[in-house]
C-alpha cells in the first residue's frame, strides 16, 4: 500500500483552495504481525497491513471537516477533499 506524492500534493491544494486557512493530508499504514509459539515450537507467522488517507481543514477558525478513505487512488482521495 502506497500513496504517490503527487496525489497528496493535489489533495492538499484542493483542500486549501476550498476556502480553508489550514489543511492537512495524512497518510498512514500500520502493520500487525502475529507469532504463535507452542511449547517452544513455532506454529505460525502472519501479518497484515491496513491504513489510508485522511484530510482535515480549518475554516473560519473552526475545524470544518474530516474525511478518510482506505483507498489511495486519486478519485477516492479527492472525495475526501470536498
């Protein structure tokens, strides 16, 4: 899972162009790993990752909104910006 830098830049520009005095675009991925050991013997290993993009704006001195998506394509991220 990755987010191209140009998608983040376009999202920030769009959020700031909507009349907000401040905007932030966050991208985060968390990975969880499991190790199962029984009587000193490895039984299983597994892991998974999850994450996404969030957009938050400040409008007229108040937090004007928050939106998030787990899809990192431009259309999904753009939907968070307005």
